[in-house]
């Protein structure tokens, strides 16, 4: 490199940039609170940018006399923002001592002016935090740099999940506050095709399933108005995030009257959904008391799910909500495929009732908060032969009542952000192509079992294997133990270990810096 030449600027992901800026709040708020501090400010920036873009459009198309006409904003699902709620006003006052109050006032004013945001935004939050003005101003400067024009992703969900991952040990693992990556939501949507009817998510989190599902409908020239959305969320802060996330995208949804436990306070008791998409908490313990929900109608015809693990409670809740031709795609930890005892009895009942259509093992490292491999279940209430028209296309389904399709995607996916994996559009097209070919008449010519990828198992095969749904019990695998490239394997391990050691050194340096800042420097 020539002397004096500028070094290439290192690209930093949006999540990483926000973390670094939020980390400046250290000492003012608890680290686990960072995500809530950041997300409401991000919402303010997002809403304001959309408002300004619409304002410019109105001026060009209709003239300046219509700039303050609320209807010209709401017709395009854009929030009308009074001047004191706009990002420009916040940034002009970012270094004022009362900036926290101004942020609270902005959020309150937006919620009051836009009924769809009722209950979504924090109330008097920033004033109560007593954040140092300089630190809050620094955070505002960082958020000001973010391009909010990324409409392809569930941005709020992504950011929320990233912050959650920073505290996975303390608050994330076991609580199920998972953001489902876009590639997985797209895979589920592309498999169950939620074009027309009621879409339900019993544990909707920050609303990512709904955001990406609507994008799927749009991408396939469907009509979003033909899809009615219902959801429920247990955690109040996440419930607010979901309302916020959907509102800024103009997506109408019935999330119930409040944040509530789906099992003990079902907000949609009589709902029958045409499509269900969900990512329930993995292996949720003690989800009900021993004598609680024993006679719940959601278990009718099945064994009562055990108190030790909620996996089959979620499955039966989903089954109970399916309409006559309803189909569901949801994620569970792999243990649910082979659990014994009561779970085995329920699993056998599901298989005997011809509800299980497909079981798909996903690659590891798809999530921010866990690196385990998980399973995508597809349940279908009607696996009989029938002819239907979906989004203008006639499909001829064959009878699949005594069959289950198993797929293993663990050799698929591409790396991103160093240590994560995502399923590419090509990966998903391959998977959904196989799945839909298997469903259709004439599948003998378009579908075939492929070693290490897919296998269509008969009911008799599943019964013979004790009703386990572990794909590797059915899909043929090639033993490659003798062909392992030792040098390549060791170099991979070497790179991974180097990264771990570097992270450890950084954590140690951060810890020493904290003690030094507090006046208790540690000499090594």
C-alpha cells in the first residue's frame, strides 16, 4: 500500500454498530436494558424517515398545502408525526439537558396521534432512566447514521435478537425470546404458502413471522388483504415490540388484549387458522402445574402433555387451532423427535391421525442465541387427494395420509457474519421444490429419495421404528469416516480456536477497563 494511502474502512454490521454505541450507556443502565433503550430510538428514526419520504412525495405530487393533511400519510400506512416527534427535532436538541424528556414526549405524541400504536411505545421511559446527557447524545448520533431503508428484513427483530444474544446466559436461553432468521421464516412460508386465510402464531415474539410472511405474499403477487393475522406473546416488552414492528409496516394484526401466557390465558380460544407459523420456546420447563390444564380441550383425543417439557403442549395447541384444511410449520428442538413416555404416545397419535406431513432437520448456527440444530415440523390437517386453486394456480394433491417426508439440510447453508449460517434462496428453492413435487399427483416422475437429503417413509416403516421421527433413521447416509481430511479439519479447528482466544482476550480487556474506570485498577 502506498505511503499515506487510507486504509480500507472496516465494514461493521448494523447490530455490531448499535452494540458499540449502546455500550456507551455502561454505568447508566443495566446492560440487559440496552435493547429497549435502542429499539425505541430506532423506531423513532424509522418512523421519521418514512414520514419525511412521504412528505417529499406529497409536496411533489399534490403541493405544499397538503403537507399537514394526516390522511395523505395514513392512506399509505405512514405515521403522521407532529414536529416535536420528528427525528430532525430530536437531533437538533440531542445535547440539551432535557433531551430524555423530549424523547418521551415524542413517543407519547406519536402514539396518541396513531391509534394502531396504542400500547406499543414506552411511557415516560427515558426520563426515568436518568441517562447521562452526553451518553444519550452519543447513542443518538450512532442511530442517526443508520439507513432505515432496509425493508427486506425484520430489522427490529434482528436488532432485538442480537442484543438478546449478548445476554443469552443471563436471560435468553430457556426463555424462548428467539428472533427467527429471515431465511427460516421464508422457508416455512414457501412450504406452507400462506396466500389466503387466517395466519396464526401462538408465540409471536417481535412479529418476524408476520413481517416476512407478508413479504412472501407480496413477492408472489398475492393479496395481503386476504390474510388475517392473529398472534399472542407472553412477555410484555416483546408484545410492545411486536405491535411496534407491525405498525411501522402497516400490518394489521389481532394480538389479543394484552401480553399473556398462551397456555393459561389463551387470547384466541375459538380460533381456527388456515396457516400456523411458530418458533416456540425450546424445551420449556415447568410450563404448567401438575394439576393445571389437565382437562384442557386442546388435548382432546390425546395424552395430556407432561409438565416437564412444553414441546408437546405447543404441538397440541397448534393442532387444536388448525382449520379443516389447515397447515402448520413450526420449529422445535430435536429431542421432540424421539422423546419417550407421554411424548411418544402423543407422537404416535399424531402419526396415526395422519397429521405429520414433513420433518426437516435444519443446519446448526442459524440462530443468534443458540447454535443447536433444530427441526422444522410440517403438520397438515388434510393430506387427502384434492384439487385446489392457490394464488391463481391449480394444484392436484395426491393422497399422502400414510406417508411422511423426511429431509436433512445440515449440509446446506452459507456462512455470514463469521459464525452464522443462512439458507440461501437456492437452498430453499431446492427444498421446497422437492417438498411440493412429493405432494403432487405424478410425483413418481418428479420426486426420488436422495441419500443424505430426503426420504419418503411409509406409515409401516415409521411404526416399525417405534414412531421415532429422527430423519437419520430413514434417510440413507454414507459413512465418510475413512475419508476425513485430517489437515483440513485441524486447520478449521485452528481458526475457530484462534477466534475464541481473541474473543477471550477482548472480554478480559473490557473487564479490566471497567474496574479501572471504577477506580479499582487490576495490575497483572
